[in-house]
């Protein structure tokens, strides 16, 4: 997924505004957990009967996801958080709150918005 699909930046006459979809943030973090390498799932080298080797993904962490997000928010005045109800799980919520505290400490303003409907189960 392209970062611009995840974080939308808009410029007003006075403020730089970023819109963050918590649904997309949740899905990004979920992808990180799904693609995390598990110990003992390596393909035995040279064994043709072992079948196809497991898929290899870039190893990213939730911390790296939020570091990149903070970097993208530099110079932004207003952060519009959309559908915060998607923030589930201790790791995601903790990292998100830390990112918001850092953004506010730089003088940023945070607005929370909801869309119609509810999160899918």
C-alpha cells in the first residue's frame, strides 16, 4: 500500500492538514503481524520434495511504521484522525498515543472524526 493512500496531506491557506485513516493504520499493523518471520519455518535447502519455500517479506515492525508516520507528519499543523475505533490492541494503541503526544508537543492540533457505519468484525 502506498503511504499516500494511508496518510492524506492537504494544504489550506493557513494550515497543513493531514488525514489519518485508523482503519488503514490497523490494516498496516495487521499486515506486519501476518508477515513476521516465525522461528522454525525455514525451507530445508536442497530438499526438492519439501515443496515451495515460504514467502519472504520485508521485516517491518510496528515501531518502524510509527517512525515513518511521525516523519511524514513533520511540518503538519493539523492531524485529522478518522475512525479511531479501529485502534485495537495494546501495541497499536500505545504507539498511537505516543505518536499523538509527540505531535501535540510540537504544537500540532489533533481532530477526531468518525465515518458512518462500524468496523467490520
